């Protein structure tokens, strides 16, 4: 089981281990969430739209694009130049992001252009299309280091992978009358999203209890992914959505052989609750 208190700070790596981006300094005081917009530390402000109805998992449901749909906000992605191997030329330079909540759940719809679909694992290396969103586990006056937090600022990461989406689709097809090994793989995976925690470089840990759900599809050279979870729960390793908080996004293009630190990354985004 993931235990937050077991994380140990890696001495001497304050600057070198900015896995997410190099926009924060280790040990800096940072700014409070309430000051983020005014001080310019959040390049993007994302309003959390409310709704009274159910939130669909289908990324192409008219709910997301029709009349009354949540606002779509462009988010720029940049290179990862701090930790080795550096990745100065990511192939994905931006995404479109929407967020909405009802009385029980919050959902994110993420869309980005990708000329090819890469949904296989290549000899154990994860050259598959991926996207992840990251939140501080316990929002404090200062933001966590954006390179996956530190021992005092644990982060919660939800990571979607195209290969897992393909695996689940195959397992569902097999369970409807087919046979094959994929059906067993699907039984052990509830979603194409993995619920993770980190407290700095090389501390990424899978949670025992997986709470985030996801669904993605590739069409017309575009990925569309919905990730959803309850606003609140009793899992101490999960972010709780009560008030405004920061988030960040990372995207991997499997066709560009991107994995781990080789990715396109955002700066902090202010997730603003009204």
C-alpha cells in the first residue's frame, strides 16, 4: 500500500530532478492559490463549470460540444529540459481542455492533435500515446514543485494510456462472446486511467485503490479523452476537490518515441471553483 510518510527527500537533487517542468524552484516559498492569477504564476485560468445532470464518459457526446457545453480552454505545452534525458522537441505543443462538475463528480475532457494512433507497448517500453493530469494532494499556501512534488507536497496523478484503452476494448469484446488472453488482462484493469501518487523524482507509486475513470478515442487525427472521479472521497491518497487548486498536464506521443520524462508539459493551471 502507498504510504505518504515513507517518502524520503533525495538530497542534492533540488534542481536536477524537475521531471514535470523547470518552472518551480525547490524550497521556494511559492504563492498561494488565491494569488496565482494576480501574480501571473498560473498562465492559464480554467473555470470549473457546474451542471445539474450526469456527466458522460463518451468524449464525443454532444454534452461536450453542443449548446451549453463547458468552455474549452487552450493549454500550451513546452519541452522538458531539466532532467536527463532532456526532450527539447516534443511533437505535441498544445491541448484543448474542458472541466465540469455536478454535485458528486468532476470530469476533464482533453483533446489534442496526433497524426497517428500508437496504442501498443513496444518490447516492454511504453511508446504509447498518453496524457496525465496532476494535482497537489493537500493544497497549501505554496504550490508544490511542479516536477512531481516533494516529501512535503505529495501530488496525485491520473494517467491515461492508449494501450490500456485498447486492452479494455478487447477484453469487453471477448466478454461479449469471444475468447482470448485479453479478457483476463481486462478483468484486472478497471479503467484506462491509472491513479498514482508521487513525492518527487523516482517516487511514482500506483495506488491500491483506483478511483479515477477514463475513456479515450482517436478519430480524424485527434485524441479525445475524458477522465472523471468523485469530487470527494475517503481515500487519503486522493486529491479532494473542495476549492480552487492548481493542476498541470503532460502529453506523450508514442509515435515520437516519447516515454517517462520525454514529453510535452504545461505550466501550472489554476482550476478555479466559483
